[in-house]
């Protein structure tokens, strides 16, 4: 190596040694004719004192921060009282005499160590500079560590890592595919995989009963802080299992990750709740369970009251915000927020020592008010708020209000990681735009067979539960999976139910149906969003912080300017014409 040590390696055991360091100039300081500089690489920083040879070199050269420099010198102890206990090399310094290489840096568009305070598009344009920031590097170091823990943990459980194709067949279901035209097969296209779903099921048919892959996936969808057009997931599939078996493996991997990356010991097994419980109690299928604030259904209590809004609503849901001490302005702000979520308004009761106070209190009989108090068990200073609407709308509004209230009253504990499984999702949802039933997750999800037999015959498809499950961390979905269908006839029935005739099902998924003729085992799996998990572990707000070269919210890479036009010859070779 051109260097003998890294910039984070030297300590008192190296005193007296001659070393050669390579790194970037972090800072320079002139203290009364004595020049100091800090040399930085990804391992840390070393303080350098300019000896005679370096002082002569500095007299003839302009040295700037972020120049790349190779220095040679002798390690010595720092003078007593000048040690820096905050860094690993803080007990020593290097007296540098010679410069062996100097690669100058142009004026940087932002200060490296403050890059996270810079406009994000500018950061992404100069991502190679942004990534020099030690704080930004932490995201990639954590990600690397997570990969190693995943591989080590799953290897011990007998899993085999198998790579699946990136150029594959378009099987549109869900988000739009990214398409790749084929030069050698004019007019035909590959698709970039939205997930390795079908291949991992094929691997189960092949007898690889425990598969995993750290897989790159692609979806052409609108972006936000926790979405990218290309993302990475831990993809897993197992044969001969039930939900408990898969949950135990996933929880073990996450337990190892939290222990080694954050020093936190998770308690397993994780709590479980059904989709219906999550929606009823928290207004969300990805509930944040770091705090309480359950939603209560008071429809039976207020259905006969004189307040017209409540009396005529299909559902009246409420929650009690403890210690709100709400002013008129607080209530108005909360009401406006509820309206942004689709509510017509927000009714409320302020809890006083004398009872419940509100402009609508006059519409309720004393016994009705007492029954409301019995449900919420409030204390003086609390605020009880209500949404009245269709059930689904009221749940959505109250779920959002619950999160708002938790932030407002600072009810969310810091540095807490709460995982929970949400199970028994609906198998189908009705697509109002297409006027047909579609799969809630994907069409390979097994129904709960009792529901399938009971409700399919009556056409009550919305009542059929599936064997699908999501893993939720602090109100964020971080994994999704299911027990799969492994019966060919049942799979064909599902396709028929969502409107795929035999020809279309064969065109899209014929290879899977063909494989299912050859003794498929019972199997199931899950995919964990690695970008999102690492983001949450580090307390960041965007997955772009933990991806080396992310796209912005317009799906553009500011550094490379991708996507970009291609020339006419490339289009001709691909038999593609723009219109």
C-alpha cells in the first residue's frame, strides 16, 4: 500500500515510528508560526505538525481543505494538556517532513462537514463530495454492517443466497414496470423486476427450501422521502412452514441487527395484531405502537343523541388526548388538520373538573355524557375529539389525528424501536376506477381457506381474509409477505376472481402455473425494505441518506443527469421510435 496506516489508526503504541499517511485535508491552523493540519480519511483524523520539510513545501505550494495529500513523518505524543479524547488518535500527532503526493481540490460548492445543511439537489450533484462527510458516511457503514449480519444470521439457519434475473418478463400487477427493449428480439421487452416474487416461488418448487437474496428491485411509481425507483430488499422464502416459523427467523435477524448496530436488545416475539384490530384501534394498518391513544367507537352511544352530525353518521370515532390543556387556537389548528385529512370537521369535549364542556354538549343527555366518560376514562385537562363519517373515512381521519396528537403533546418516546406484526389482511380490495376486485397484496397470497370457501360462493369477497402479514416499525411498514398458494387449481381460481381469463393468466404467469404441476411444496416468504430499516435505525428522515447514489423526487440522478436522451442509432438498433 502507498500508506502505512490509516488516519484513524495511530495511537501511543506507534510513538517513535515513521509512518506514511494518505488522506484529505480537513482543517489547517497556524499557531504562532507552527502549522497544524488534520488529515482525514474514512477511518478518522490524525493531527499533523509541519516539520521543516513540510514547512518548506508549504512555502511553495497552496494547500487547501479537501486536497488529497500523502505525508510522511514521525509519530510523537501530543504535549500534555493538548490531548483530544474525542477521537481515537487524540493522544498522538505526526511531525511531517515530506509530501509524497498532492492532488489539489477545486473550490467546493459547500463545506464538506456541513453538507447535510445544503440544498439536497446540490448535494446529490456533488455526491462524491457529500459522501466525504463523516456523518453522511455513517449511513453506508451501517448499511454494510446490516448486510453482513443478515448473511451471517441466515447462513446459520440453513438459507442459501441465490441471485435471480434482473432482465425478466413483464407481469404487470401493482406498480408500473420499467421496460427494457430487446435488440435481438425486435418489438419485445424485458422488465426490471418489482421483486423476485415468482423466481423465489420457483426456487421452492426446485427444492431450495430456504432462500434469501439482498435484491435490487424497480418500480416506476411516484416518489417521496421513503421511496426510490430502485430500492433494495431482503427477500426470503421458506418451504414447509407456517407464519410462526417465518416470524421467528425474521425476528432473530432483526434482533441481531439492533444489537450490533444500535446496542439495543429487542424483546421477542414481537406483538401481533390483526388488520381489523389495527384499523379499529389505531386507524392504520401500520400503527405506531410506541404510545397509546387508542381510537374508540362510540357509535352505539351517540347514535340516538340530538346532535344531528353524530346521529346521521355511519360511524362516530373518538380519542382522548391526555393533558391537552387545549386552547381555542389549539382546537382550531387540530380541526384544520383533520379537514386536510378528509374530515368535514372535528367535534370535541374539553374535560373539566365539573364535567365535559363543548359547544355541542347541550345536544347530549347527562347519561350519554356519562357513558362517553366511561369509555375514555378522562382526567381534567384532557381533550376528547371525534370524527363522524363513513367508517373507513372516520378511521383514516382519526388515525392521522392520533399521530398529530402524539407529536403535539410529545408522547412519542425517543430512541425506541417498536416492531409489531399485522396479520389477516383482506385478500381483495375493490378498485373503484376499474370496477373490479384486485389483490390487496399480490395474487399469489393464500386466502384463509375457511373464508375462501364461506364467502366466495356468496360473492362477499371483501370478507375473505388472507394469510398476508406486514412488519411495522414505529409506524412504518418495513416488511411484507405471505403464505403463498401452492395449489395450481386454487391459483387459477384467484386469477379468475381478479378478472384474468385463462389466456391472460397463461400469458403472464404460465411458467409458474406450469411449475405448479410438478409437486410444489407449501411455502411462504417476506421482503424487508433494507433502505427504510437502515434509515429508521439511524433516525433519518429520508432513505436517500442511506443510498450511495440516490435519485431525487423526480427520479433523476443529479450527478449523472440520468435519465438522458440517447442517439438515433441506439434507437434504430433497438427497433424503437419516439413519438
